[in-house]
C-alpha cells in the first residue's frame, strides 16, 4: 500500500469539503489546512482522517466531520485577539483549530483519559496558547471568564445558563441543543443582558454530560 500524502489529502479536504461547500473565512480555511488531523486519530484510522465524515476515538467518543468543525468555527466569527472556551476537548483537534485563530483557548474535558491523549498531541505540535483541564464542562470555566467565544462540542438538552453568564458583551456561544441522539446547532450572541439566537441547522453529537447537561 502506498503511503498517504497527508499534506495533499489535507489540501483536498479544504478545497473539496470546505471551500466548495461554502466555508469562506480565510482564517478557518488556513487553520484547517495547517492542523494535521491525522495525528488526532488512532494510527489504524489515519488514512481516513481527511474523509468527509466523523471518526471514532476512545471511550465511545468521536472526532467531528471536518465540514462541521469548519462550519462551527466560522460561525463563531473569531478574531486574533479573542479568548475562547471549548466544552468537550475530545481528541483535541477542535482546540488546535481554535488555537490557530484565537489568542487564547481554554478547553474542558470530562473524561481524563481523553484529555491526557489530547494534551500529548497538542504538546507535540507545540501549542502554547491552549490551557486544559478535566471537569464538568457544563459549569464552564469561571476562573478565566468572560469569553469572546464558547464552543460546545456535545449535544445538550438545553442551553446552560452557566455558559451564557460567562460570555463577554458581544460574545458568541455555539451549542448543539436537542435530544441525546439529534440536535439543532444554535448560535447565541450576548448584547449586555440580552441574548439573541440564530439556528444553523441539524446536527448529531455525542451527549453533553454534566450538572447542566444529560445525567
């Protein structure tokens, strides 16, 4: 079997799966073209890392389809001086994408085994603007709040008030809300004490577990 040219596969992913399907933010396209997605999956799945679908990782979790990662990242309207909070580190891939664009990324993972693996990959790749911890992500990370952007990578039964409270004025929260099988992606923007909501379509994520998620 011929070895996979990961750089070429990544370039084709950006062109065919992202740009051709309406992802226009150059910061997002550049980040997706730079981060080596294959290093965030098991070795036996690396040849599938740039395919247009989610892949399994440990503990019955998944790494999201590249298009969904790009869509959610673009929807956050990120700037280079933003401070972002990610709920659900998983493989660490989404945190790396955020770190390519934002000034600082905080990421919370409920499962310590997953976080340990993600931290090892992120350290190997040299990311110094990512701070992580194991905890109940539905509580956010109050110590470093407020955040310009909060991204939840698991499906919630409702929008946790704890996360809304940790948004800065003008901050954006992106969260899948619905049942534990299928959700709708919602973008919520804070303006003072008011919150506006935009619906971005259906999606399917693993359940968000925790005090303000699924029990």
